[in-house]
């Protein structure tokens, strides 16, 4: 299992420092030996693809990916142009994670349609996959898109992963992409549901990138950490998609998917994720503390521990 790092919106830094701080985070992750660095498209925060392109210029080895970009916000041909440009900036180290997002973002915040999201992903991938075949004319006609346009950005392609929580999306992930990016999935949901669904859809090797909250803390702080993680990372009841995924496992909220406690407890839980079929762990460090300085030290301790576990996992 490859060990990567996942970041989110940064409320600790001043707005003027957030972009440079993110670049520092990427450089640090590479220096610490992480295999990958994942950035979500958070509503109202830094644009993920722009950030990835800049990260590609300040790093040399680490894979950089989006986890994930909502497809409704960008036409697939425009997404292809941006992704190919980003791939050039990253020297071939970029992975495009995308997905249909959730109704409370697409409909409630952006005022866009959230009808038949899985079908929309299929139509979207028709265009994207043609655009990624190389320079030339893209001709696609389906229910959602009528595209007849050239693309001439790069000879490179882009690996695509999709956020897949339900059976239709997991089938698409297996058949049409390199795998899936998960959030709020515990070991049982992954081992008993996600991995078998992907295997049923394809015979090729697929990636299972699992975002997992992690905190190094005293045993007495574990329950507090789980409650805090559910508060700051988003409750499951925000989205029916997450609720349906949780029903396949033992977790009731994102805090229950967390690896928390001392070094041995964290290593043991991450090994359970590995054994369930996770190919790429995206560690989402949760910092505990009464003030910014305590939280910084908490984050540094946890991140250093996770980096040190790469050889053990």
C-alpha cells in the first residue's frame, strides 16, 4: 500500500499565506517520502487544479492528484485542456480525481442540475477519454454533450479516478477509469463492498485510494478525536451518498473511519485498511490542541509518524 497525504481547506493560515503554505506542504510531503499528495476541490477555497499545477513546479517526484473535482463545474473538453496542461506542469505526475459531487454542493450552492449523476459521469467520460487519446479532433455525441472540436495540448495522457460510493459509480470506475477515490469508507465497506464491485466490473488492476483521517494522541483522547473529526470534516448526513456507503461497513460517521491513538493503534488500523484492499492511503491528518501552536505540533507529530510507516505498510 502506497502512503500519501491528503490536505483540505486551511483555516489556520491567513488567506494571504494559504497558497504558499500549500506549496510548502507539498514540498514537505515529498521530503518526508510520501508517495502522493491529494487536494480536494473545496467549495469557496483554492482551486485544486491550479494548485496542483503550481505544486508540480516546486516538487520533483511525488504524485499529485485531485480528490476530487466536481464534473458539473467544467465542460469535459475544458477539463481535458486544464488537466493536460496540469500534467505538463507536473511532468507526468498528475492524477485527475473527479466525481459528481453531492446535491448540497451542486444544487444548493451552485444552482446546477444533479439529475442522474452516474449517467452524467458516463457521458462526461466519453468526451474526456477521447480528449486524452492525444492531439486531434474530438467528436462525441451523447445525451449530455455534442462535441466537435480539436484539442492540441500535449502528447501525454492523464490517469483518471472517480469518486465512487454506489454500485453504478463503482461499475463505471472499474470499466472506464483507473479506479476510485474514497471518503468515509471503513475497512469492511472497502473489503466487502468496494473491492468486489470493482473486481466484478473489470479484470484489470484498479486503484483504491482511501482518504483516512489520522491523529496521534493518547488513548484517553481517542473518542474526543473521533467526535472532532466528524465535526470538522463533515457529517455523513450531509449526503445520502455517504450514508449508503456507510451502510456497507461498521462506521456511522467519518470519525469512525479514523486511525487514532498511539503509534501501535494507528499502525494496526492502517494495516486493516491495507488488508481490505486499499492500494493508496491518503492520510488526512487531524490536529488536536487548544491553540494554533498545539495543533501545529500535533499535526507535525502525526504526519511524521505516518511517513515513517511507509515501509511497514
